[in-house]
């Protein structure tokens, strides 16, 4: 009887050990699977810090495209706006928004790039409103945002969903979250294209009143546009450092005075 009792005891103990071992293996595999998929789960749950894709993006870009080639620059009436949109959306739809490189926009740029008349190219940094007000008044100048490719994307936002399901209208990554995001890569490629087209006299408009200095070494002007100017085609670089309305001695001063007529320097 005692012998049978011992046998029964050890048999039960063995079963318990097997169950415990099986549970341990299961837990280890579960933990391993969770660890392996943690990055994917994090991606699926990521909410970016930037605003989401502009609503009705397709309709806006198509509308801008037709407006540009029909009324702004009819010389470009050969451009196929449907193909332009297809090339644009192919870059980011169903794509990881942190894995969009500037070269991905090459097809789009080839469809929308066009010559810039010599002497018209204006580059800027921290003078967005002023430079565009001036370029609209003085038709002899053209900014990146006034080219077809720049005009199509100006002030718009776009990105795909990180898990590859269409367009993200909720949020998009900022440059701080990842440098290879759709907008940063687009404007880097657009700036490179615009700089390469410049010829003759080139104008740079900088902000002399902003903190940190007029020329920022991390700006697109410094990192992309100036390095891609063609030295064989550019004959002169004219630099305007724009202060506030009280310190201007440039043609743009008249434009600033139109907005600030009560400034002492405008009387």
C-alpha cells in the first residue's frame, strides 16, 4: 500500500511538472511574439503630431493644375493633369509616411517642371508673405510656389497610413518625428528642381529681424537651393536682407508701407 501511495504521489507530481512546463513554454512564446510585434503595434497605434491630409486633396490638386495651365501659364497646356495626380498620389498613398524619399517625386517633377525665365528666380527664407506679395506686384519675379509644381502643393498636407491603407486624414508626421516624411521630401525635391532651373540674376530675400540670424544653416535655402544653383547659368546673386518696416531701403519698402502707412519711415 505504501509503495502504491508513493507511485501515485510521484505520478501526480510528474503531471503537475509537465503542466507547469507547458504553461511556461506558452508564456515564453507569448512574450516573444509580443516583443517581436511591439514595433508593429506601436506603428498601428501611432498618432502623428502634424495635421492630417487636406480634405478633397485630389480635387484641389486637379483644380489647381487646370487653373495653372489654362489661365496662369497657358504655355503649359500640354500638361496632362490626370497623369500629374496619379504620379503624385503614387508617392505616398498606401506608403509608410516615414519612408518617403525626395527621389520618389521624380516622376511628378518630370511631369510638372518647366523653364524659369532668366532673371526671375527669387529664393527666400522667413519672408514668406512679403516675398510673395512682392512677386505678385512685380511680375518680373517668380518664387518656387509660383511654379506649377510648387503651386500645386502650396499650403497642402498629405500622407499615407503607416499600415498601408490609403490616406491618413487624421494626422501626419512632422519633420521632428521623421525627416523622410511626404512634405519634407517633396519640398526638398521641389527646391532642388527650382534651383537647377535658375539662370541670369538670382535674388535672395532674407529676414533680418528674425531671431537666430537672417541666414539659417539648416534651411532649405542653405542646404538645398544654394548648393544646387548652376554656377554656369547664374551670373549674379542679389541678396536682400529685409528688416521691419522702419529699416528698409529697398523697393519692397513701398509694399510694406502700403500695409503700414502710419509708420514714420513711410511719411
